[in-house]
């Protein structure tokens, strides 16, 4: 009995110790746990969401073009795109698109079937941290638009505008989104880039009034910003005065083109002032004839200045019927014939498409004014030279004339003027040849466009090869390709 009592009290003592230990331990652990959690708590990492998410239908059935702006998040992996069919649909999926911080992203999403979809985008960094989701609702086209040159022209011109236009100014960058930061001195090229948009406007203004109205906005902004003229003189009320005479000639041709397309006279009136005050006043006459200098510091009088000068004068005569313009056009024509033209149809050395095309168009316009056949004969000869001479061709299509902003845009000058002659002479052998030649060029370019990369579907310097994605795209090359497609659409 005594042994039992001792054992009982010993057990009671042990139990009390255990309870005391547990009690003290719990209290101590509570305090320690709170401090330890605070010390070991990792700072919350936030990933900023993407912005400017848009989903637009394309010309392909059940396809959406998704575009967005990546956040300026360090170590950004990319964006997780997901789709969910609405209205009782069951289709869903996701895809991670890699991209750089702060850059614009795009992805062509092919959906499993027609319907309305919720598109969500989440930014993710390399550590797996995720942003909040941004969503939009979109419905793709139900059927694919059948192929036509007009639809391909729409696509190429869209790429030009989306990738290369500063829409707030209506002017154009040399590389997509100005990635090269080298667009300050892009002036004469602005004329030919805008000409592509003008041709597109003329083609769609009766069928797509909303897009046409957007184009009109770009025209006004381009004009208000003086086509990115880097040389501004306070005494110049037009804003288009430049040291380079040929630059002003190209700009004047586009200003006249704008009035022809829109019916707004202010553009042509501005061209008239620029020509009257700053272009023809630079001409002088000597034993070589009356010609325009290339710029204000050199006395070089070349075809790439006098050909567009002749064309401006002819266009102003047609619009205002002032005999002085016709007289100027004839004098400048004679200067080119006597100093730059060769009997085989070559205009200057080396023969370049833009010079061949511009002098040919000046001759064609003089023919329509005077009805003198010598002008049309010259027009046929010099434009056809570029379509037949191996010096202007590579494998039967227009060659790569160089990768600079000047060189890459040359073909965009030639193409519209070749189309004009082809339309004038559609029933003649030379007209038929030009139509076939231009279509062969267009088919070649069509086969070498990376349609899957749309809207980064860039035209190459030479249309016989696809653009290499490792290189920065060129506004000049895109303008030349888009000009070809707009030209074929006109022929179509």
C-alpha cells in the first residue's frame, strides 16, 4: 500500500511537470513564432499588369490579332494569353508569349470555332510571379475573306501604318516604333510613304468610310507637322522649305496628290507656293539649258531633281492652267533629255527605278497636256527600260537597290508611275507587258511574305526572299512593297 502511494505521488509529480512544461512552452513559442514569422517573411513581389490589350478580327475565319504593351517589369518572362468561349461555349486554352519589358507584344490567335471569347493576359517574370489579369471580349470573323490583291494591299498598308507611323503626327519612322531612333532626317521619304496611304484612301473611301475618316486625320497631321521637315526657317510660311530641292519636289507631288484625293485645295495651294518661291527660283540657265540644283550648297543638276521638278510643273499646269508652269515643265524636260537621258532609255548612271519612273511620268503628263507623241514615246521607253533591263532586274523582278532609307524606297516611286502607264496603254503590247511584269513582281512578293508574323509582316529589300526577323525592318522596304500591292489593286 505504501509502495502504491509512493508510485501514485510520483506519477502526479511527473504529470504536473509535463503540464508546466507544455504551458510554458506554448507561451514562449507564441511570442517567438510571431517574431520569427516577421523576420522570415519574404517581401511581396508584384508584377505590373500589361496595358493596351486589344483583340481584333483578321481576314481569316476564327482568328484574332492580340496586341498589348508589356510592363516595365525587371526579368519579364512574357505574357500568358488565355481564351475562354462565352455564351455557353466550352473552348479554352492558354499560351505563354515571351517578350521584352516595355515593348509592344502581338500574337495571332487561331480559335477552335466561331464565337465570342474572353481574352485574358497575365504578365509573368522569370521567377514565376504573376500580375493581375487584364481581359477583353472579342469576336473573330466567321468566314475567311477570299484572296484578292486588294485584301493583300490592305494588309501591307496596315503593317506600314501600325508599325511605322507616328499616328499622333501622321509622319513615319525609319524602323518599327522608331526602334533605331534614326528618324530625325526622314523627310523626302515621307512623301512616298504617305502616297501609299493616299492610294489606299482612294480605293476604300466609298466602302470603308470609318477607315477613310481615320486616313483623313493622318493627312491633316502629316500636313500640320510639315512631313517631318527637319529644316525649319522662320521666314517660310509653308513649313516645307528645305535645302534639298528634290526633297521639296517630292513633297509637292504628294501635296498635289492629297488635293486630288480629298478635294481639299489647301494642299495643292501649299505646293504651288513652295514651287513658286523655293523651287523654280533656284533654277538657272546656261549652255546646258535651264535646270534645278540638287541643293543650295552644290551646283549639281541631276535627273533625280529635275525629273520631279518637271513633273511638279506639269501637275501645277493641269490644275491652274498657268502657262508659266507648262513652260517650266518643257524646259526641265529638255534639260533631262540633253544631260541625263540615253538613247537606250536609261536616265542617268546608274539607272535607278525612281529616276526612270519619275521622268517617265513627267513625259506621260506632258503628252496628256500637249498630245505630242514624242512625250509618250519617251514615257514608254524609260519606264519599260526598268522592266526589261538586267541592270534594273534580278531574276526577272525589280532588284534590291540598297538598304539605306533612300535606296530602299526607290521602287515605291517607280511602281505608281508604271501602273499609270500600264492603265493608259492597257491594250498595247507595252501595256500588257507592264501588267504582266508588275503582277509577277507582286506574286513573288506575296510568296515571300511571312503571313504568320502579321502584323510584323515585313517586305524585304528584294522581293525574291523573305524578310529575316533577325534584322530591323525598314520603312523604305515596306513602303515599296505596299506600293506594289496598292498598284496591283488599282490594276485589278
